[in-house]
């Protein structure tokens, strides 16, 4: 058996190197752009020729970026919460019950994924405009809910499917009502699905560009669009500075989650 | 945070002779929705006697908003203190479809568009004609510079020539330099603006025809390294040396250069094509709103504002009355309105505007496959 | 009661693991003697309440998607059969005919779907090992690995594009390195073509694939792999015969996601291909925002959705076939 273990360990090491290489690939565009945020040149180059913090100052001088960040964050959080509630209900409906037309329903709930975002953006514009919901937070949140719902539905269904119904039935036999059964038995079991779905939803909503392009305007701008708008005027390392700040923030959030909640336990990945 | 920008043009009172019913009738005629009517009726009910309004004006991003706020909105507010001018910042391509979709409930009552979109708007019935009484500055503009159709009023122009990276290529002397085999894969081209094709056709003696220009480019398509839909992207490409040559607008090239990008601008010997920025008034608003909009837009042609376009944006002034600083006149991108009227190449923007789908398809099929 | 069901669930289970066995129980079917009432025990009132219960559960999602997805979709479909918009119009199929008759658009379709397949296959091959490592490793830095995996999504598309330009451009790092090493004299055209688009899409869609596979891999009981090892299988056989089949659902779910996102992607290909890669999404964008021919753009969009649906249905059928084996 010794040869097998040694071979396995070598395979693991190769795997480790491969993964490290791939993670480097994933981080690469960021790694080359971030340094430009600290350089003096107006054209983003790598490596930067000198040191300057003027682009960070420029971010501060443009308060619209902070405002847009707030908007993106708020929209992402609200859309995620709505998607979680609606998606979990729907997941229960689809997983726990059999009824005619169930497969059609599944397809409907997954459909927003296959619809090209650009067309959805225009379609939403044409529908929301007479309702006077364009350039409103409500309209934007609704569109984001539609976009993120399939992801939440998928992850929650996946975990719900794996929940052993015997546990729920045992609880009910022991006297718990339906709500207590859900809260104390089912909910903790599907929580990883909820968290995974919420993570997908938050990231996708925050990064969303195409559909938001049509539903925003002055008074309501998301961060990706504000950055894009800025590049219509000039392409300079201010955007690299913004990205640096976002990366730092994400790192802090992930570290905080790890420290206070425990990453593995809650993500169960 | 309430949707302040959705309030559009709420007027809280008119002169005494406008009856409530007449206004509502006017709104129905303009195609406003029920929601607008109810909202409007509510506000009419609580009308005050003063002249208060809010105008939403579409403007381009970059330097434009600052120039406008300083040299257009502020002077306008001295004459009309109770009118709130709100600037909606976007680009032609993004704003036009939005306006088209919103035509029955228009929010923007006036704005700036380039030649092509002015013609599109005429064809789609989006604009109303300018009234000389509200726009006196129109008289200082050479007639040749005005866009065809009678709806738009030009307020700035710039020559469309060649932007290049001075470290990588020699200053181009002719439009044919874009076809130099040494620049294979190093030219940035446009497929949504056709000025470069017009120039190529003129150079070959075929007159200002976009189709002819496209056909001429077919033999040299290997020089096209990238297509762009944004001036800043082309400037960035040329500045970092990825691309070396780009048919481009003088004003934008000069703005990039003055901000530190490594670009230069020149007008080839065969001439430059005229690009104009025009103001248009949007249909679908009550007469009072249209009047205020036009009075506001007219400030873009005031001497003060014109100098703003010149000194801050490197644009050519549409008004004859403006004196360009001598230092700036040395730049190839700068010229007076009369010079522009004489020297710049013009093409049939109305025809081109109508044929955009065909022209784009022609470019796709000829130059992109 | 549970007998006779296939080992891998229904076609749609790749997206919704509804029927079939509970993979949460380690992929092994335990005889779940559920107390799900049979029809004979249920009263009619109970059944009716159940049906209303189902309706209540599904109503919010159905209402939301009906109003905000189906309706706009129908609106677009309606636009696609109008002669023109805005203005006076009549019914016509000319836009669809125009699309089908033009070799340019057929080429666009071909490029789009080939690209989507390529990107999907690449993300599966490249991403699976990462998902495997992520799930199985006992590293203390899993949260940082997660961060690295989702990092492409944390920065805006604009920044990603400039990053790739810096790396892949004529004046970029790759070319500079190759020239310094003397491998090439003229720069390799790595940008503004299908290679840059592919790299860019794989880069931004890998997180989706990795997380899809990882979430399914995570539910596979490691005891299964250990048993296989004890029974004499080496690492390769264990993977091939045990792990891979059990993670098919994750691969299927991930590949559907990546495929559809590639088809609908327009920002990344637009900025990295710079007009030299002819894709469906760019065509639709051009028609709607540049040329402003909404009926034709809508028709193109409908064709795209229909073609994607057709491929997905084929894929579902394939998965069902594979599952039955």
C-alpha cells in the first residue's frame, strides 16, 4: 500500500501546484491593473513608473463613486433578500410536491439565465417606462431579483433535495408544529444552500452591467455603470484605484466571515 | 431618496390666460399617460402664481457638464431664477433609444446630439423646430454649418482627421497613410460613425460617399486592428502603442493630449470632415416648457459659453462672434466658424442617417469577415 | 415506493435535483420509508389544502417571473413581427427571413455557439480540479481560495479588459516576454480576436463552474472514495468510476450555466474582441442601440433564445441517456 499512498501524495502535490497556477490566472488581470493605481501615468501600464496617490484622491474628488457603491450594495442586498424568500418558497413547492406542469415551472424559473441580458434590458425598459419605474430603485431591484432568482432557486433546491424527510417527520411526531419543524430542523439543513445562493446573488447583482444600463440614469447609478461612464470621458487609473478599494473591502469581508462565523461550516463547500 | 428626476417638467402655474382644461387637452394631444395627467392635475390644483419649472436637459459627459454649469446654467438662472435646469448626462447611443422608448412620457425636453442622431430624431418625429424669438444667438452662425432639416442648431464643431502616436509613426500627410502596409493591424476604425469612409472616398475623387469609402477600405482591411465604439478607448489604444493610427475628432484628440496621453492630431492634405454638435428641442411638452428649453439651449451659443467650448474642450465655435485665442489657433484642430464653413468636408447626413442599417451591414460584410 | 427510479434523476434535475435519489445521503439510496401519505389515506380536504399550499409556495416566484420576465419576453416577440417601430406597422416575418437568408448572420450564429461550447468545455476541464481541491483539501486557507476563485467578479469589466490588454496586447507582458526571450520578433496578435475573448470568458465564468461542481462534490461522502481505495482501486480508477459519475450533476449544472452565460455575454466579448469577433450578442446590441432597428434586433434575440433552448433540450436528453446507463 505504501507505493499507492506515495503516488497519491505526489498526485495531491501536483494538484496543489495546478490549483495555485490557476488561481494566479484568475487573479492576473487584477494583479497587473492594481499597481497602476499607485503610479503617476495617466495611461495604465505595468509596471508603473513611479509612485503617486493622486488617483485615489481622484476617487475621493468624485463623490458619485461612493454614492454608486452605496446604490449597488443596497440593490444587491435587497434583491438578494427578496430572491431568498421567493426562491426558497418556490424551491419547497418544486421539490416537495408533484403536480402537472411542474417541469414547465422548473423551466420558467430557470429561463432568465438563458435570456440574453441585452435583450432583457431593453425589454424591461419598454415595460417599466410606462409604469414610471425606470431610473427608480424599485425597478432596478425587481430586475435584479429576476436575474438572481434562478441561482438562489438552484442552490436551495439542491440542498433541500438532500434533506432527510425522516428528520422532519420525527420532529412532528415529537410534537413540533410545522413552523417549529421548519425553523429548527429544515432551515439549518438548507442554510448552506441559502448562503451559497445569497453569495451568488450578491456577487452577480453587484457586478451586473448590461440590464442595469437601461434602468439607471442620473439619480440612480450603480458602481459598474458609474465606472463605465467615467471611461467614456477618460481612461485613467482612477478605475484601478476604485478596484483596489473594492478588492481590499472584499478581502476584509471574507476574513471577517472566516473569523467570526467560520467559512467551512457555513458554506459547506 | 425620492425619484427627483422623474418629476420632469412640473409646472406650478402659468400666466393667467391658460385654462386648466386647455393644458390638459394639450397633454392628451402630446400623448401623455394617465399617470402624468393625474399628477399634473394635482399640481395644477395647487398652482402658485410664480413662474417655476424644472427642465431636464441631455448633455454629454466629460468636460461638458462643468462648462455648462459654469457658463450656461448660471447665466441663464440670472434671467430665470426660478427655473431649475437639471442635466442628464449620457452618450448619444445610450440616450437616443431611451428617449425613443419614452416618447409618450418624455422626460428630457432638450439636449445635444451629433449630426446623425439629429437626423434620426427628425425621421422618428422626436423634435420640434427652433423658434428664432427664443434663440436669438442663431443668427451668428454661418448657414453652411447648420444641420439639414431645420430642427437642429449647431453650437460647436470639430474637424475629423487622424490621431496618431508620434513615437511610433510619422505624422500622416494623407488619408492614404492609413493604408500603409507598415501599419498592418495598427489602425482603429469606427463602424458606427462614417466620417473616415467619407474622407477615403473624397480622397479618391468619388465625392463624399460612405459606400464608396467602405469599398475602398475593403482592399486594406488587414490594417484594421480593432474597432471601437468609444473615443476614449481609441485614445487609450493609440496612447499605449497598441494601435498607432486612428481616424478621430480633433477636439477629443486634443483633450486626450492635454490630459497626458501620448497622442497627436493632424488634418491630412485632402481635408477633414465636419463634425457638429447640435441642440434639439424635444416634442411632447407644453408650449411654456418648450420656450424655456429653447431659451436655455440658446445660451450654448452665447459668447461666454462658446469660449468655454473653445478653451476647455478644443471645440470650434459655431458663432462668428467668438475670438479664438491666438495660441490655440496654432493647433490643427482649431479653426474659426467661417474657416470651417469653407474648408470642412460635408456629406449628406440625412441620407446617411436613413441608411445606417445598410451601411453598418456593408461594413460588417465587407470589412469584418 | 421508491423502487424503479433511475439512478440519475430526471433531465431537469441537472438544474433542479428534484426526482431521484438524495445525493445528500452520500449518493447511496437508503430505504427511506417516508410517511408520505398515500392517496387512500389522504382526505380530499387535505389534498385540496396541499394543492393550495403548493400554489401559495409558487405564487410569488411565478407572479414575479410572469410579470417581469414572460411579459417583457412576449413584448419583444411581438416587436419581432412588426414591420417597423415606432410608427405604423403591419405583421411580417421578414426579419426572420432576412436573418436566415444572410450568410453573415449564419456565420455569427456559428461563431457564437462554437465559442460557447469551447468555453464550456474549457471551464469544465480547467475548473474541475480546482473544485476537487477546494472541497477535499484540508487547507486552513479555504476562505482565501474562495476569494481567489470569485476574484474575477469583484472588479469591473472595464478593469478586467484593461488588465487583459496589458497582458495580451501587442505591447503587453506576454509579447514582451516572448520578444525578450527571442522566441518571436513581431508581436503575436493575442488581443482583439477570438483567443482574447475565449480567455476573457473562461476567466470570468470559471467561478460559476467551479462553485457549481464544488457544491455537488461537497455532498459526496468521502467514505465512498475511501472504500474504493480499500477495495484496491488506484486514484485514477477511484476518480473515474466513483467521483466523476457522482459529480455529473455538478458538471451538468455548471455547463448549462456557463453555456448560457457565454451565449448571452456581450460586454466581455465586445471589449476583448473589439469588433473583430462576430457574435450574436454584439449583433443584437448593434441592432438595438446603434442601428436602432428594434424589430430586427428582437427577431435576432428570439432566434438566439430559440436556438439556445433547442440545444438545452438536446443536452437534457443526453444527460437522461447517460443517467440511464
